[in-house]
C-alpha cells in the first residue's frame, strides 16, 4: 500500500503524511516545510489505518475548491488500485479526511515530534 495525505491550510504551509507498506516494510513519513521525518510503524498500526481507510465515507468525484483549506488523500492498494479524494473546509469530505489526517498524525507522534505543524 502507498498512501499520501496532503494538508494545505489556507495561508499556511502545506504538509504531508505518507505511508509506504510492502512486505515487511511499513514506513511513515511526515513532511512540512524543510522537515522530513521517517519512522517504521507496527503491523497493528498499519492494520488500524487500513481499517480506517476502508470504513471512511469518501466520494471520489468530489470537486475541489482550491481557495479554501483543503486535504487530499491518494493511495494504492496491494492490487494496484489507485484512489484519490479531496475535501475543502466546511464539507463532510473535509471532516472525514481531517479525521484520517489526525489519526496518522497521532501515529507519527508516537515516533517523532515535528518542528512544524
């Protein structure tokens, strides 16, 4: 699985959380400004993230508004199916994606403390 969530707050610096999982490799990456932090996550954490993604009520056809706070999520599953989602501030899609962002950020904080949020 390859997952990337990008959060671009209006007037702020964009940041991203990425998960790359192939075989025994389960790597979490946090990017903000000039900072890139990496950590290995557990199989249980990856399973929890996969369950969260599978249960999220997201609409792929959602039309983005580039002028608002926005979160995008894209991922590829083991069978190479690529999915992308977008949500802007105030929408249900944004709330769901923000929940995923917060969950991933919480996982990352068990391993590192970013300088930039």
